[in-house]
């Protein structure tokens, strides 16, 4: 079943609370939830709120499986730019998650997902160019898990994460096919600079030029702050 639920929050703090509520409710309903986990800046306050709830004994994530969404090519585990490292530090460890699926290569990843029985939830951020993970435009809905060159626009947006360090130019990403097969998708969007692309994703035509526009084929919840929508 597909359908879009739009949840507009007054500010980024309440966006994080609403996102944590949404994710926590799904974990309570299915404690062995399998979750595709975005890094990037937008979800971090929500992950911190989930970690607070775990530490307070309000939420148990010990049976959850965390699945890696994307990674730069040629970056070792101890490199500060490792997206695996970012996911482990921000989500896996603070939530007490024991099981993970790492994205190493397309064949390994697809086999691991099959063994897992698919994804229950995909937590996603929205690229300024409409990308999901590193499914850069143009990405059709059947774009598979693959390695690719990061677009100049995403190199600029990713530079904000790493200070003086250069952004690697290659990446591997879970495919559009993997994301769109998730039982539910959650798109987290904050900031006025995302307004146009958010409207394109939610209201514009479905097009490979805006990969996020295909999320409407899934059971999609968008949680955004007011400036990203108004
Ligand atoms: O980092 C990731 O996991 C994704 O590769 C990326 O798709 C990200 O979610 C968007 O680029 C939005 O990033 P922000 O949340 O930092 O705006």
C-alpha cells in the first residue's frame, strides 16, 4: 500500500521529537525491526533523542537490525569520513543495537538483505538535488545497489560534514530498488534551503531527475520543519 503522510513541525527540535516518536513506535510494534539508516545532519537530533530514551530505559532497540545506506569509496574504517563509522557512533552504539548489515558490495548487500527478509523501515534525508542515499539524479526507481561518481552538487553539500577534509568522489549506495521495497519510508527534511526540492519530491512529477519523488510509491511519512515546507 502506498500513501504520503505529511507531518510539519514548528522547528528542528520538534522535528527530532516527532521523528523519534515515529521510529520508536515502529520499534515497539516490531522489536526486531530492520532499519535502513541515513547519516547526514538532519536525522542526528532524532537519533540522539532515541539514544536518550534507550539510556532512560524507555525504549529497547536490542533486537533491531541497522542497515547501512551508503558509503564513500576508498575510505577506511578509522577515517573520520567513514559513513559506517558515523552510523555506528550516532545510531548503532548509542541505541544498543547488536545486529548490523554493512554495505560492502552489491552482491553481498543483496544477499544479506534477502537473509534479513527485507527492510521494515528506511530512514532517509533529502539531498539538495533530490538524491536518496547516493542515488543521484537521474536515478530511476529500479536503479540497483551500485558504485557511482558523486555529483558536483552533492560534493558541495557533503563538504559541510568534513571541514578541511576533501569529500571522496566515489560512493556505493543502496539502490532505489532497495529503498522503494521497504515496508515504510521516513523522509526527514529541515531548513528553508530544502523547500523547493521537498515540494518537487512530494508534489512534482515522478521523475528520475528527483529520485525522492518515487518515495510516493511507498508508504511514506515526511517529517519536515515549517521553513522546509511553508
Ligand atoms: O548522508 C546520507 O546518509 C545520505 O547520503 C544523504 O542522502 C543525506 O541524507 C542527504 O544528503 C541529506 O543530508 P542532510 O541531512 O545533511 O541535509
